[in-house]
C-alpha cells in the first residue's frame, strides 16, 4: 500500500512539475489608460515563434521579451499606434494579427478566396463534363432499346 502512495505522489509531482517553471510577469502601470493600452497591444500583436498565438497567450521567451518591450515603450510615452509602427518596422507585417490590406499582404487576405473560387470552377467543370457523358450514354442506350423494340415487331 505504501508503494502505491509513493507511485501516485511521484506521478502527481511529475504532472505539476512543468507548471512550476511558468513565469509570471507583473508590471506597474502609471495610469489605467496605459494598462488598457498594454492589454490591447498584447492581444493585437502576434508571437513570432508560436503557431497563431498573440503575445498575451504565448509563454515563449520571444513573446515575453516583446511584452516587456511593449511595456517599456508605453512607459516612454509612445502611443499604441507608434508602438505598432515600431513593431512592424522591426518584425514586419506578420507581427500584427490583422495586417493591413496592401500589395504585400494581398495573397494573405485573398488567397483563400482565390483558392476556393478555382476549386469551385474545377468541381463545376468536372461535374458538367460528367453530366454530358451520362446524357450521351443514356441517349445511346435509349436508341438501342428503341431499335430493338422496333426490330421485334
């Protein structure tokens, strides 16, 4: 019975060990507006090493560094727009969750629609071709049946 308790305790220790390494960030904001700007920015900016996560949701070291950078820039008095512009210059449009529609992001915004339209055209033309082949086959079968009926009489 003691060995069972030891095994359970060991399993629980291993399960919760990874969470013990989690880092918690605390920032002291001068004003409530600065805190709300920080929260908006870490929601709008993307973690560059994570798969589809914003800075607020990511625990990657780069995301932690970027959150600290956002905090420092806000402390320096930069506005949200200036911080976003700084991040875009430094990391490119990919750092924004909703990048602007422009020539370099055209495929990002409209690529899925173009792919869907091309796929729909391919499926439509394939179905149309299949329907013509079926119609021709039915016509030939009907003609043969009609000839056989006429020949029997």
